[in-house]
């Protein structure tokens, strides 16, 4: 049986409409990607520019990377950034995981309040948090006392205030990521463990923790990345003379932009990207890692 | 000396907030018995099982396992193991690691663990799966691993929470037989939670029928089916007819009056009913027969009920045909007649008939 003509023409019109819809969507997609990634691409390209200019191409060179690694100030700031990220990640991963377990597994008075307080550092502006922390460090007398440490041969003086500041915001992110994983976890697995004679600690060690691992690793990588990239809170809580890489870059920009800054930024970009890829790969391997990708 | 039961519940109550999940339940489960807790969802059967396992603590009452009062003893210190509805296999461990878990927690020597894992895998015929992850197994295989993981610990009592619920019908039937054979083989007491009455009837030595947190009847499958203690049990287990009646006499014989005014005798009456009370006569469709009007016996025994009716519906279901018959007061009953008659004229819709049954099969229950 043939389809009546009016339906045929209608079909054709629908076809054209959906095709046009397809094209405009593709165009829109390309533009959106260009908007997001073109600046990054330009940044990376000009880090290889054989001139002081960051807008005129004059040939390819690795010079700026060489210069970057010879600049003592930059090197020190990289060590500072790494040390700060590692220490604050370890502390906030432990605290955040414990907080997630507590919030997900126990009922107590004021739980809702504590619960929403955990989201606060995630939603309030960095600047507000930075000022709060600064006031807190001044009033509490913690000040900017540095932790003097030899880190892979680099002599660092990292103010405790910066570490506490980073832990303060990272803990929330870790707690949120780990909680998402916990919420997905089947509670009967823990019951099964205790049914098979495991005490509370053995149940946690052998069942809960391994099941949570993708969430914990994801949270830790997120914390590491956030710590590495943070500018505002570091800037406000470090006092004079302590530079992380982002703070150092900010200082350099004030003296004029050279491709060296592009090189530094490209390096930071590469590290961040690597971390994201690692976290995605880890979550893939564990089978289901929707919770891990959260936040990136 | 009183008998020691595998599991004994004494007046156990479990409340969740204002909700009473289990309401004064007392049960005695014998050693080596296949005991089922049967009831619709929300009847308290799973909560009862979880209290025996130690995942929930009773609000009041006492639970004994092998004569040993459990009190607030946590699950990991109880001599029972559970097969969970969703199997709850540890996804990050291999099949062998899953099975070895319980023995490892009890510090069983390594070579013994290895031997027993191999043994139990053999028993459930999944020896070649030892190094797989649970996710790589089919539902039926996972089910058998869950069973193996529990049985390998040689528990005093095995608790099973609807273990076949997630399997398709054919596999479920096969597993029912396998489970029952296994239970007889290992001789361990099984407490089996199910909402599937056929499953319970097929597998159990005894069944406790539960509803709304209360145990309605405990008995072997035949007793539960043939002699239901009350209306809920009669209704929940198998198919049954409820005919509204009025109690006319209780002694020397039980006589009730149907809505049509016809009087019949019955074999049993539920406690608490007295003369003049409204009640229901419960009778299974396969216990009834239909007679042509001219077939009416001239001198029937007093145990034979003969009630006038009219055929209103016929449904052919293969092994038998379901005849719906309207009695004098309009009450419809279903009569199942096996399709074994050759050359006999089938019943037709609208035809007058006499419904007959033996009084011994009729039970008078509270409304």
C-alpha cells in the first residue's frame, strides 16, 4: 500500500528540517569547541615561538622550556606547588573519606546541617573563603609560620596556613566524590562480610575500602589538581615570599608576558590533563566510575 | 529435658519506629529441617530471617540457635550463614576468594581452605570458574557460588533469602530440585524465605505462613494445603473457593446454611465461631464435582454436599477445565474438572448443575 501524497511531502519537509537541525547543531558544536580550546591551542603553540612575542610566529624552538627550567624562582615554585599538593591531598583524602563514611553511614543530631556545611567550601566564592582563612590565621595566631622541609633536595618553607587552607577546600571535594561512590555501594556486601565472620574492621578493610577505592583515588586526584591549580586561596594565605607556580606566573605577568609564561602554563596544562586521564582510566578499569569523573 | 531446636524464636517482636514488622512470633525449627517462611512481601519473613542472622536485633523476645541464646550477638559471631537475594558476591574478588572469605576470617589453615574451596566448587559443579570474577558468571552460576560461599563454612543453619527470585522460571525449577537434594545431602538446617507458595510446597519439610508480621500456620506442605488454619492461609496457598455461610450447628456435626438456604455439613470449623455466626466455607476447586440434575443421588450420604447452581463460564486450561458455577444466591465458585472423560458431553454455559463435594474437604473459616 502506498503512502498518501500529503504524508510523503510532510515526510520530506521533516527530513529537511531534521537535516538542517543536524547541520546547525554541528556548526554550533564546532564553534563551542573553538571557543573553549582555541585559546589553549594558541597558548601551547606560542610556547614554542622563537621570539619574545606571544602574538607573532617566528619559528619553532624549545628555548622557553629550557629557560623555564633554569629559572630558580620557577623551579622553587614548582617544588612548592608539588609539595603543597601532595601534603594537602593526603590529609584531605583521609579526612574527606572519613567524613563521607560518617555522613553516609551514621545518623546523628544535626546531620543535615553538617551535611550542607560540607558543600559550603564548594559553592562559596574562593575569594570569600580566602579572606575568611586569612582573618582566621591572623586572629588565631597561626600566622604564616613556615614548615621548613627538604623536598627531593629543594629547601622549601611552606606556611602551615597554606596547607590548612588547601585542606579546608579539598576535604569537601573528596567527601563529595567518596560519598557518591558510597551511596552506589550495595550495603548487603558489608552484611555478607559480617555474615562470613568478618568483624567491623575486617569488613571495612576487605570489602568497603576496596569497593570505595575508585572513589577515593578519584577524590584524591581531584584534590591534587585543585591544589595545583589554586591561586586565590594560596595568594591570600601564604604571606609574603611564598610562591606556588600559579602565584609565580601571576608575578611574572605583572612584568610583561613572554613565551616563558606560555611554557609554564603548557606544563601545568599537561600535568592537569595527565591527572584527569589517569583518573578516567582508573575509573574505567574499576568498571563503573561515574562518581570519579564528577567534578572534572 | 526439652528438645533442642536448630533455631527457636520465643515471642519475638521487631519494631521499626512505629511499624511492627514482626509481631510476637514463636517458631521451633528442628535440626536438619528444610523450613520455609512463606508470605507476601512485607509480611515480616525477611525481617525474621535477618534477626536470626544477626543483621537486626529483636525489639523483644529471644532467639536461640542450637539452644544458645543469641541476645545482641553480632552476625559475625553466629553459627549461621546467609545466601542473599542479590547474592552479594564481592565483585572485587574472584570466585575462589569469595568462597574462601569466611574460612580466612576464621583463620582456617591455608591448605585446608584450598581443599575445601575445590570441594565445594565441585559440589556446585563450577570448578572451572574458580578464577573468574562474579560479574563474568551467569545469574544461575552466581547463585550457586553464593550457596557455595555459605555452605563451605559448614554452618549450623543456612539462611536463604529468596535465593531463586532473580532466576527465570525454568532455571528456578531446576534449582529448586537441586537445592532440595543438596540440603538432604549435607543435612544442614535450611531456613528458606520465599513468597512463592509453589516453591515452598515443593521444597519444604515444614512451612510457616506469615502475614502482617504474624505467623498464621506452621505445618508440613500437605497440612498447609489440605487443612489451612484460617482464611488467609487458604487464600494465599493455592486456589480456593470461599462461600459465605451462616453457622447452624457445631455439634454433633458441623452444619452451615448457604445464602440460598441450602444446608451442608463440613469437616472442620475454625476456633471461635459459634452458632449463628457468619463465616465462609472454604473448598478447593479440585475437590468439587458437577452432576447433571438427573444424576442427583436419591439417597445421598449426609457427608455429600449437593448444591444447585448454573454454569456461567468455562475456561479450558489443558490438564483440566475451570467451570465457574453460580450458586443459588449468586456466589460464584470454580470447579476444576480433569479432562479425562472420553465421549462424555461437556458442560455448556447456562446449563443447570448440581455442585457436589465431600464434607471432609469443606472447612468453615472466619470471614
